[in-house]
């Protein structure tokens, strides 16, 4: 890896999404990706990444669920979110059908390695816009995924979720802000996380969102302001929830 591949700006305009690239989006070996995703999982757990997702899932009364509840995780990475959802559902005696989708076939392979066979999670390597669901989807979720998309693809993704989700969808991503950007750049180094994570963590914050971004994107996608719930969570989280009637 070139020495300058790990460099990124320390001064940014946080009023707009940064046009920066992430190392884990570039070609690498499966072993390298596995190690990177392992540390992404650690970071997500330390910073309570999944708390907003489970608040969203808990907001549905059990009577609202079809059986089994089909949840699609877009940009599933190593599948940590779906494994946690499987345990969440088991505690509530809810039948679930879980599908993980990622554009990177190596990520899908790693996810399949980590999931116990009893969880019966279906893993699919595909671009979301090339994916034609072969069965109804109740909920579409994504975790730390949407900041990887440019605005035009984001609008298309919102429309895709609106078209294919029966009950709603949930975007769990980051809040763009100067302080967490700098704090995370220090923390990932002190914690000696994978070099990709040291680079991509703060870059992800710079590429992410403020509430006005989501209001604008949802409006262009044809969603009224009252149709979505844009809510911040600490630390440095900004989520968009859609609950259909």
C-alpha cells in the first residue's frame, strides 16, 4: 500500500459531504477484508452502533409482524447486524427470515463463515440495484452503508427501499461533525485497529450526513417530511426511520 494511501485531510468543510475514498472499498485480499471487518465490528460494539436499530425493531408491536418477518440487510459486511438480530428475535420468540446482501463477494463469504448454520441466514453477493427480490421483504435495514453512496445513488436507494419494503426501512449511519471526526482518528490509532479502520473511520464521518441532507434527499426521492423520522443518537449517529401504515 502506498505510504500516502493512509493520509486524509485534517481540515475539512463540514457543511458538505466530503469527496473522499475509503480503503475498504478498494480491492484487497479476503484475509485483509476479514481482519478489517473484525475491527469494524469491534468499533460498532464499543460505540453502541446497533442501539438505534434495536429501538426501531422494538417499536413494532409483535402483532404487526408477518410470520416469519423477512429482514434484508443491505451492505451487510461480515453479517454482525443480522447475527445480533437473530439473537434479538430468539429472545422474543419471533420467527425471522434474514437476508444479507453485499456487493463484495468476499464480505459475503466472511459473513457465511461467521454465522452459525442454525441461524439459516441467506447471503447474497450483489449490487442492490441489480437485486430483484424473489420474496416479499418486510423491513430493509442498513448500517454504516449509505455514506458510501453519492447523492444520486442515495436517492435511488431510498426509492428502492420504499418500493420493496412492506413495513418500512431503517438507515443507521453517521453524523457529520468536526469533533467526532478528530476524536475517532485518535481513538482508532490508540486502540491499534486495522489500518483500514484507522483511515476509513474518520473519513466515514466526513462523508456522512447532517439532518438537512436527509430532508433534502428524502424530498427528492418523493418522501414527505412527515413520512420519515430523522433522529440523532450519541455518539455521532444519525438515523432515518420509515414506518409504513
